[in-house]
């Protein structure tokens, strides 16, 4: 499938376990894509502190079909959707889309996150569980900028779950002298 094919809400991104992409992925990108700690913390370090979260969208919505399948919810169930650009020196390096079933939101007040990183809240939850990392070579279907890799994982905290999808942009590869893939 060509990477630049626009994937409408009912199309599927081709996700595979991270290990399946290991042979095709450079060591430099594996360091970013397969890491299980906070991406925000890594970006702050790589950007020498000149980092910011730019809120693109935050609203109630329907999940994409691949999101509903990953969350194991009906396609018709409403979700909280948040899309951000994670920026270094004001330039987007990663675009992220997080989706959480509305029915499981109880007092997390995620709507008030604003320009604070979702990770700053997630990684403070003591019983946080993170599922395996899936990877795609397709670019973010919700953003105009292309990139070499996307990853997603499901975070669980009690009954609450959120699917976090992060798409690394070509600009990040250029500015960190990472290989194309
Ligand atoms: C999950 C994390 O939070 C990051 C920040 C996000 C946000 O602010 O919406 C979304 C996904 C992540 O890239 C992280 O830091 O690893």
C-alpha cells in the first residue's frame, strides 16, 4: 500500500508488532519507536529542553475502525479524541492521536490537559499498564506531514484505557540525522 494513500475513518492502518518491523528498521529509529518510557521525556532531552505540546484537536468523536478494534469497543461508541503535535523549537517532530472510550472516563479531567503532555498524566498513574507496541509505516491519517514510522500502544489504569498513537515525522529524522527508515 502506498504510504500517501489517504485512509478515511473506515479504512485500516496496517499495524504489526514492533518486532516484525525490526529487520526493516534502522537502529536509530528502533531506539525511538520501541522505547517503552515516556516519549515526551525523550523529546525534551533531544530538543535540549526547547519542547512544547501543540494541541490540534480535543473533542468527542467516533473512533476509527482500527481504533475501535484495538480498544475492543463498538464502532458506534463515542470516544474522547485528542490530537497534538510534539514540537522541538516550535517545529512538529511527532503528531499523536489518543483515543479513550467516553464510558470509561471518570474524573480523569483529561479535557483540562491543554498544552500539558498526556504522558505527564499517564506516567504518574501508579498502576499504569502499557500493552505491546504496534508499528506502522503509514503516515498519520489525521495530519498533512508525512513520516517514516508510526506506533501505538494501549495504556490501562484501572478500568480506564487510552490508545496512544504517535507518528514520527520526516522533519524529526532530518533534524536528528536519523536514517529515512
Ligand atoms: C504518552 C505520552 O504522551 C505524549 C503526549 C501526548 C499528548 O500530550 O496528547 C500524546 C502522546 C504522547 O506522545 C508520552 O509522553 O509518552
